[in-house]
């Protein structure tokens, strides 16, 4: 198995194990790994794109939750 695939599997396991209130913190690392896939001219699987979109949405939501009212 390719090193990048191993890193992606490890990160997906971390995200799955993280609570919904903190898993968005893994978004930057997932973004970097997706960029590495593209740099290697490899297709980004749909489930990784969907996971990234979800984490990005959760990160934006968390930012608004922390805004003073």
C-alpha cells in the first residue's frame, strides 16, 4: 500500500473516532492529503471529497458558535 493511502486511512479512522464537536479540526490535514493526491495525479475518491466538505461545513459552523452575541 502506498504511504499516502496509509496516511489517509489513519486520518479517516481518527476522524471517525473523534466527537462531532471536534472532528472538524482534522480538516486542514485532510485538505493537505487531498492536495497530495492531486499532485500525484491520482483521483480523489468521492467519499473523501464528501468528508472534506462535511468537515469544512462543521469548521464554519464551529466558528459561528464561538462568536459573541
